C-alpha cells in the first residue's frame, strides 16, 4: 500500500515555480584593486593595479559589495575602483586621458562607507544625467584621511562637470565644497588647484 502511494506521488509531475531572472544593468562594470602599502622600489604606478571582477546584474553587485567591497574591510593604503567595463582606472586610458575628477575627503570610516555605497548605487543605477561622461569612482583608504574621487572623461566640458558635481554632492549628502581637478594639471603638479567647485 505504501509503495502504491509512493508510486502515485512520483507519477505526479512537480510544479515548477517561475525561474527568477537576474536584473540586468544598462552596462557592465568592473571592480579594481590597488594595494599601495607594499610598492616595489622603483615600480611604476599601476603595477599593483588588479582587475578583480566584472558584473552586469544587480544580484552580482550586491553579492560583491556585501562580501568584499566595503571600505571598512579594506587594508590601509588600498584603492578600490569601480569603472565602466573596458575602462582602466588610469590617466593613460583613452576614456580618462582628457578627463578629471571630483574629490571629497572623509576622516570617518562610517561616513566614507555610506558615500561609497551611495556612489556605487548611483553609478550602476544610472542616476546621473551625464552618465556617459562618467568613467568610474575610486575610494582611497588612508591612515590620516580617506578620499573618494569620481572620474569623468571630458574635463573641459564645464557644463557636464558642474551637473555631475552637483548631482554627486546631493547623492553623497555633502554640504562642504567639493573640487574638480583636471588629470592634466595633476600630472604636471602634484598639488594642482581645482578648476571647478560646487
């Protein structure tokens, strides 16, 4: 009797639930890591830069962020980058060569972590009107002062840069002035003055 009941149960086809589809992003993004705490003597900048993971779904983003990419988990003197896939976080990359960056500093890790997450979500969620102008974002964890920098591709397009700066300031909830510097200026002078402010 029990074997007949088991046979009947086995004969009934299992009802399959709807298969969950991942939520695709508009474009692919890549996380990069650069640990500058132990640079080799005489090594050129960028030799420690490593591509970590490329993703294109919301689910992959959250998995990566939750497991790895929180500033509180980063080693000192580390830089983490999120850039559009195909763009390297280097001045020499063709997408970045004529660009610059908006920069904000933070002395408190919890605030840095919130600004980092809000910026990541704004980028992958395409919240900027000038999203084609954006290359990516870098978080630099340092002993004295951490920094967050939003890289863009056309520094001379002041209208686009000002729009990006205002929107980013709103996204990261910063009241202090933030400054935009050209990569060309930074290449020539380590402490180059900012060109735009919001």
